[in-house]
C-alpha cells in the first residue's frame, strides 16, 4: 500500500476508536442523566447508588465487562436489592488511564453521589481512585487492581478489595518454581505497578528458597512490541521465564512466544492473568501453560458450580477470575448494606460488617486481612483446551504482608 494511503488508514482507524469511546461515554452520560434522581441522602428510602469505574475500552476492556457482569449477576439474584434498597448503577470508562483517574472518580462521588465506588482493573488508575475515595471518605471496593499500596501504606477503613494484591500470585509462583528446583529465571512484564509488584512477590519467594532472578525485563504499558525482548530472553538461556501480562496484551504475548519457537524450549510461567479470559483467543499457543491464581477451572465447591451455570445462562459466556471478583465485590457490599438495612450513612457499622464477612466465593470461601485484602488459597493451574485446570493448591490461605498498613 502507498505510504500516504497507509497513513490515512491508520488515522481513520484511530478516529474510529476514539469516536467509539466518545460514543460510549456519551451513552453513559445520557443514561446517567435519565436515571439520576436529585442527590438523595443515602439514608432515605432512595436507591443504593453503585458507581462502576472500570475500563470499557483498551487492552483491559473485557476485564471491566466481566467484573460488571459478575457484580450485576449477584445483585440480580437478590432481586435487584441490597440492604432492602434497589440498586442503581452509574458508569465511567476509566480507559486504564491513570492521568484521568482523579477526575473520573470525582465525577462518580461528587456529581453522581454514589454510595460506593466499585473500581478498578489497572493499578495505576487505582492509586488515583484510592486518593479520591480517602479524601471524600467514600466506600471503595477494588474488584481487581492489585496495587500493593491500596492494602499496604495507603490502606484505609473505607477501602476494601475483593481480588488480590499484586504480591500474592507472584509469590505463589516463586514458591512453585523454587520447589521444582529451578535456579535461574528471567522476568518480563509491563513496566507499571502490577508487573513490577508481581515480579517483586515472585522474587521474594523464589530467592528466599535458593533461586535467582538473573534479569528483569520490561516494556511500557500497554505496548505489545514483544519481539526484541523475546529475543533477549532466549539469549539469556534461563531455566524458566516468569511474566505478568493480562487482557489483550496477554493474548498477543502468548502467541508471539509460540511464534518465536520458544514454547517447547524455555518453560513459560506467569500469574494466572496470562491465561484467564483469554484462552479462546490464544488457542493452541496457550496449551500446557502453568500459572498461579486465586481461581481455577475444576474447583469442586458448590458455590462455584451454581455460579458457573448461572453465569453461562445469563451471559452466554464462561466466567473468569474477573467475573468472580465482581460477584464477590457485590457479596462484600451486601454484607455491609444488609447489616444496616441499607442505611449507608451508618459507615462504621457498614465497615465492621464488611470486615467480619466470610465471603462464600466461587474461588472458595475467604475472609479479609486487617488491611481488607482477601486471605485466600492460590492454585496452580495448567491450560487444557479452554480451561485453566486445577493442578494443586500452590499456597494455602496466603495473606498479603500488608507492609506499611496501620489499620
Ligand atoms: C493491575 O493493573 O493491577 C492488573 C491488571 C490486570 C490484571 C491484573 C492486575 O489482570
């Protein structure tokens, strides 16, 4: 194709994408305008307002949708009510863009006057939400982002997580590879909190048991130009590679790894986001990959069985870890809202009930640490067809160390 024509095509593509995003935002605003009642005091019989701040565009778009699906499904199962009040939803697309996080979180809290913010996926965006939620003393439930600070030095009474800390899945895999007698590992990830902190957790476990991370490689989020880095990994000849990638980027990485001819040469491991919600797109390239995560296919608890059936029926899709985390965010909120019969102004009681909750999760029941992060089992899984099949429990009841949290 002629170079100018190519440039025009690329420009048109970009325009379509940003127009698509703009249309989505406009649609969101329109819904809000139609449904928002004048800011009613939360104690009144008005609706309980939930603000989703999630990525609906970009490499993490599917993750945001799965979280919302899981959340809505639980509320739907309660007749659309929590604490006796109808639930009303507000939405912002955070675009996985940290720079826009404070403004987006402020919209939900100040303009829409939500009772609770449910967000988000991306660790960098999460930092902005945590700051705004603290300034406004708004209840926040984190349904994915693992940023260690949220349940570490920046922990707070009003901040809860239904997912994991970045440290946790990395630590579990470090433990597994050390037990397997691996000695030299190279790590590769996006250069932002999620990747860096996963690697830190991995390294802590792996090196404390005699392994050595010989090189830490990274590229900016959400770049997917993996080729040069893959070549560098191969030249280092490690025993194994540990990576953090997720969403669309994880699909591309796993395919590139196979295309480079390394699939059967250097063992590839990761936190489970590498292969969760992505298997259909990864196909043969993902077969046999082993990862660690707080969810797996093939668990045997009753809650997971009904959850999976209900999810498949409701959305015509198989659930993934993100759907589970959204579902559990709603369960956690229900524990608080039910304890005060929907009167979310009784904040101290809401928090106390959430802190004490035993969440009957599809991943297996969990409780929260004093920093409000799930204490949970981490599973070793292996890809088989379209499933991350359970192999074993890698680390039982793993609690994030919550360094720097003074709750
Ligand atoms: C994060 O940024 O914390 C993050 C994003 C996607 C994942 C996991 C963690 O799948």
